[in-house]
């Protein structure tokens, strides 16, 4: 089974610099990674700066510029907060970028979690799920229409209009984030893929089965991508050198918003998955491949963003040389199916 490996390029904090962002993107392409992914924040409330500096570059803009810098690698959003954006404008931007780049864009979409940010952007946090559903419905209607198309919803409504040009990809992949049942249902019925945040292998298997069951019940097509947004990924020579305290461990007094993030999965001996020797990382990846993951988005910097670009590049190079060759090559990401065709690094 082919497996795809992408990499998150951070666009904030010490990494929030055009030269550093460009270098990481070009290095990812040179090393043969299948895709680059960027996160999404627009306006950080003060309480959120305990975890992150506020200098986030806008995710769609990063993808558009990155597509222009490169010729092969795909770009994706990990994940774009759907309620922050008008789906008509987002659909137009995505279709334009997809055409100009020759079909190299994947949109990861989710409901968002940061209530202060949602409110600052005029979104009722209680409505973020229904808004996300309508964003996906509007984008699908515009992408898939063969003539004038309108929409009538609670949050978006417009008379019949023409939407051209269409994306090169049919469909342009809309991968839906969310670990819970509502996110899985949203992915199954409105998305082209599932892109959850580091569930355990057991939870991933359950979610995948639920999604396939829902799609079968509705008679939906077989083309659907199963992706995985990874926790911190780190290669070490000595297992005793594995950093401790991943995720939000040690940060006290976080608001309830952050309960969305599950604890990073661990091995039976307590070792954080995706952290260890090349053999251990390969074993971790095989465990997720066995439950149906086709595409991994790796974070080589999460535990120590202060380590900087050189550390991240070293980790990317080591992974490309020591781990990725153990997995089969395949097609470009965004074309994965439930049968498992997909790329390597």
C-alpha cells in the first residue's frame, strides 16, 4: 500500500519570517515530501498567546505563494477554520490557485476551537458546526455545478449564479478535520477525506469504519482520503534522548477551548508515538497504516519551536533518508482511495 508523507511548515513565532518559511517549503520539495501544510489563526485573543505568539501568517496566502515558489509539491491547510471565511470567496480563491498550480491544492477544513478568536471574527462559537456544514455545502455546490447554482441556508444564501473557472481537480479535495462523531459524519457526507488530529490507532480505526459505513449507506463513491495530522515527530539515535512532556503538558490554567486537543498517543511503554529511533518511527507508522491511514502530516518542530529552522530541516532530512524509503511509492496526494493508493515522501 502506498503511503504519503507531508510536513507542517510553521508560519508563526520564530518561524514567522518570509525567508525561513520559503526555505522550509523549498527544502520539503527538494527532499521529496508529498505535501506542505500550514495552520490557521487570524486574530489571537490575549489568553491564547500563552501558547503561541500572535504573528501567524494567513494560511491560504501561504499556500498561494508557496505554490508559486514550487513546481511539484502539494499544499494543504491543517486545518482552515471554515467559519472564518465566506465560502464563495474561498471557493473562488481555491479554484484559481488550483488552476494556476496545475491541481496541487488540498483544503483541510474544520470548525475551529478558539472561542475568543471566533467571537472576534463575528462567529457564535455555538454555531461553528452548522456554519462549517454550510461552508462545505456551498463550496461543493459551486465546484460541482454545470450551470447556474444558488443556495439557501441559515448562514449563507444567494440566488443562482455562474461559478467559473472550476478547479483542475474534480473534485478539489476537501479534507475535514475533527476527531469526534460529528466531525466524522461531516467528513463522510460533505468531504473528500478525513484529517483528524493525532487519534490513537484504535480511535482511528473506529472513525474510519464509521465514515465508510455512512458513505456506504448513502451510496457515496469509493474515492475518499484517510489522512492523519501527527503530533511532534522526532528522530533520535538514543531512545533515552526522547523529550518528555509533549502536547500541552506543564502549561497550567489553559481555558476550556484547548480541551479539543487530545493527548498525543503513546506506546505501551509510555514512549510518545512518532518520537524515537528510525525503527521505532517506522513501527509507529506501520501501526497506523494497518488501520487505514494513507497520508501522514508530520510535525518536526512542535515540542521545541525555539530550536529553529536548522533543527527542523535536520529532522526532515533524517526522516526522508532513514524512514520514508521503507514505505512504498504511489500517486500524488489528494488522489487517495479507500483501497490505499497514495505517495511516499
